[in-house]
């Protein structure tokens, strides 16, 4: 969860001029991947 927050902060703190769509897409993908992992863990733990 902390990793997701760190990625979001990194995205927010970037200067608008420095933002390019590739970087935003990469960060978004990482966040989605982490979110999927988190959801899978929650599901797995709830069925244990």
C-alpha cells in the first residue's frame, strides 16, 4: 500500500512541464498492477 502512495506522490509532485504521457502511463500501470496484487492478496486471505 505504501508503494502505491509513493507512486501517487511521485506523480503528483512532478512538475507539469516534466510530465510526459509515457511516464504517466507507466506509473498508472504500476499502480494498477499493485492494486491487482493487493486485491488478490485480500481475496486469498479472505478464503483461507
